[in-house]
C-alpha cells in the first residue's frame, strides 16, 4: 500500500507540473514572442537566410551592423542605433526571445563606424551552408564541429564571414567575403 501511494503522489506531481506548463504555454503571444514550437525549430546555422527577416521585424528595414554571430538557437548582432548613430546596441535572439544591451564604444570606434559597419544586403545568407561544408571538408580534423559563424568588417574592407571549426585533431577556420567569394581555409 505504501509503494502505491508513493507512485500515486509522484504521478500527481507530474500531472500538476504538466498542467502548469500547459497553462504557461497558453498565454497570448505577440509577434516578438514566438510560440515554443517556432522558437525550438529555428536554427540560424541551418537557416541563415531567416536571420535578416527576423532582425528586420525587430530593428527596421536597413540597420547598420558592426557584427553578427550565428549559433544553432539564434544570433547576436551589434547594431548602430538609427536614432543616435554614435551608439551601438547588442541584440540577442535566442530560443525565439529578444534581449538587448548597450555597448560601450570609444571615440576612435565612433570615428570608424562608417568604415566598419555593413548592411544585411552585403551578406550572401544562402552561401552559409556551402561555406560550412567547405570549412569542414577543407580541414579534415576528424570529428569536426562548427564553433562559430560570424560576420564583421575590418576598416575600409568588404564585410567578411569567419567560420571557426574545432575537431579531435586540432582547429581551423574559413574566412571569406560576406558575399561568399574569396574563400580561404586554414588549419590553426
């Protein structure tokens, strides 16, 4: 009898927890808070072409970007504030939720913003999966995994993509123009 009552209490606890979780998921959502299904299905490395569409919903049509980092459950962008272009803000989209924080910048950084920021239209988002394949196949590190996919722009140059790779036999990287051209793969 004692064992059955213990099992019944554990089962009841699961039912209550499940019911509470269901209540939390039934709350009304808005466009910036996707449902759990939407959040769990987005993978920025597998669907990078979705990144600018998601970001535009939050930031408007043509933000100037300092850097973008893609990961499986989302992305992080450092963006110039359109109302005050001397300010940068870090926007994180992770698991379907947005957070933002201000970024501290120096006067030297501000003076270079026009030469170190870029727009989404300068990135070939559809090239990312092919570049990942090139990085993995070009390094032959055994058990390779992508450690990072990021975009930035060095002063006065074209925007670029950096893909970091880690493996059982070392690490390496792919660097290319953000449009997917001028690919360079090197082992570290």
